[in-house]
C-alpha cells in the first residue's frame, strides 16, 4: 500500500494573503508543515498540491527545499486537485493535512493512520468529535473513496473541502482518534488570521524549541506556563 501525505496549499488567502510563505522562526509556514509531514511514521511520500496558476509557482521552490513532490490542479475545485495529486503519486492511502497547520504533530497523525489500518476503516480522523486542538487536524482515507468522491460529489462545499463527501457518506466506515485528556479542544493552533500569525510568531520567537520538538505536549506545557503566549493564543479565539 502506497501511503501518501497530500498537503493542499495556495499562495492566495482572503484573510491572510501569502500566509504559507510567512516566516515562523527560521523557516516558512509551509516548510514547517512539510517537514513535520515527512516525519509521520509509515508513509511513503509527501506531496504538495497547489493550484495551476502562475501566482502559486512561488510555492514550488519552497516545496523543493523540503524535497517533496508538487502536483498542480484547479484552484477552486480542491477535491479534483487533490485527486489528481493522488493519481500522480500512485496513492492507495491518502493522509490529508492542510498548509495552515504549522504545529501539526507527526505522532498524532501517525496514530490516526495506524488506527485506520488496524481497524479496517474507510475514513479516519481526529476531529469527530473535536477533542484535539484545532491545528492538529488530519484525515485518512482510501484512494477508492477519493476517486468516488471526485466522480460523484456535486455540491460546491464538497468540491472545495475534499473530504466532506466521504465523511458524510452512509456507506463509509468511520473511526476517530480521541485526545488522551479532556480540555485540549479549546486551543487554536491554526493559521487563518493576523491574530493567529502574531500568536505563532511570538511562540516561535520565545520558544525556538518548537522547531525541533514537534510534540503537542510541549505546546500544552507552554500554554500552561507562559502567560504572554497563552494570552496571545486566547485572543485568536475571540471574534
């Protein structure tokens, strides 16, 4: 079974333009995401799926620095872009991570992948219900179901978000990896707004160890002991 991590990324962003190439510590957001994905146990390769427009060619160089494959497809039809990336990389099992998760924990993703394989599921995630911090989200599904979704999904929402068609299909056997302790779901460790970026920028500056220690447990400890960083993180949850 060829297990491929596919990270969808684009340069344009309505709320935070160019966010994937913003610097956090010594590397860009995208570099952190791809580097952490490469550390997921049991995978065969990582692919960065980008829109097929000139604006996004700037991402190719950054992906090359991480020695990962790049695939191109429609910008608005993310499901089809994802499917094309899976075909190009001969994927049997797809692990989905998004480029706005620079704090993704390879260990958590590995655990979701292991659960998927051990329990013979069609779809595995760690956010149904939500018990992990937002920003550690991942999904695992088969090439067969991705192909079926690409052929049959007609709703715009399903085409824009890759997995809803699979997640919500009545025939799909779904499983979820719950967090080991309660209360983690309150944290927001994703990158979507300027508040998110200011929090992460301060986090990487004050705690450079997060560049090499990828465990979510380190982040939880920082949230509990660093009042300034914790306050910035809380602000990301405010409207």
